[in-house]
C-alpha cells in the first residue's frame, strides 16, 4: 500500500503548495540556516525538503561541498529538481526520513524545516539523521506546530494526515535519546508584517495568527558526539 504521507504531499505539490510553503517558511528558515554556519565544503542533508528552497540556500553556502534533499513525495522532488537545475552541487532523492539511503557518517550538517512531526516514527528518523552525520555534525530542525504554541494546535484537526504534538522538552528528549549533545532550543520570529486584512486559511482569525506569530517557530539543534 502506498504511504498516505506520499499521497497527501503529492497532492500538496500538484496544488503548488511547495512554492507557497517557501513563502511561509523562508523568513524563519533562512534565519535558522544562517545560525548553522555552513562551511564552503560542507556535506548537507535537507530532510523533508519539499520544493527544495532550503536545499538551494544551503547549496549556495556549501559551494564546494554537496547538498542532498530527500522527501517522501516524488512530486515534491520533481518540483525541487526542476527549480534546482542551476545548482551543480545539489541533488534530490525520494526517500523516507525513517530509512535514509545513506552510509554512516556521510554528512557534516542536516537541516529539516516543518517536517519532523509528520513522521510515523519520529524517534527512528532522528536516530537515522544522527547515524548519517559525521561525529561533530550538526542537526537543526524548525517546527511551527508544538505544544507551547497554542494557536498552531488548530492545524491538527484540519490536516488530512496524523501529526505529533510535542513540547519543547519532548523535542529535546528525542535528540538526547538519538545520541545528540549540545542540544539547544530557541524560538525564532518571522519579521514580515502581518496584513491588516489577513484572511489566511491556516488560522481561524487574525488574532490567532498574531498569537501564533508572537509564539514563534521552534528551532532545536544538537551535535553528534
Ligand atoms: C510541511 S512540508 C515542508 C517542506 C519544506 N521543508 C518546506 O519548509 O517548505 C513537509 C514535508 O515533509 C515531507 N515528509 C513527510 N513525511 C516524510 C517522511 N517520512 N520522510 C521524508 N519526508 C517526509 C513531505 O512530503 C513534505 O514535503
């Protein structure tokens, strides 16, 4: 049977949501990527890369290195490949985060934006990311749906796939259990203005959206010991 996540995110890709997620996620995602301090010769993995916007930002930093984006949705990967033709150091694979098709210790850095909480087995995926990182390698994830950001909880009933709602300490514990050290958590704010006439589809009201924006996105990072 085909993975329900692949079916759902293939629909998202066909509806142009890969590109709209770039607009929504990038103002926070690029701040997280700046904080990573990616080196010119870095080997970077983007887990759940969607349309590949973050992978392209990372490829601009690791210009003499290599960036690989993986996603369970073959349609997202198609969109990402089409938009990344100009990047010789960037490649994409259709793969599950819970079963990464890479050798141990292949990457210096891993990034994942708004993807982890969809995985059936988050703990397995974080352990896989730890496995493919070199010792000292950095994993940075950003999530917008988490316990301490209450307005984000309204997505749970509107999404067509199940998600995990974790607290900040629970995210840290998953990193610890996977073997990461130097774990840090931080909230990152989106600096873009909120329109007075906001009528987005992700929140019931502008007030909810403002509260969501004030809570910020959660960045969790850890280093392989
Ligand atoms: C909300 S989108 C975020 C995409 C992209 N990171 C961004 O910020 O625009 C979540 C992505 O995770 C992918 N995904 C979901 N489950 C996955 C899994 N088990 N393994 C790999 N990717 C997965 C989806 O296909 C989708 O592209």
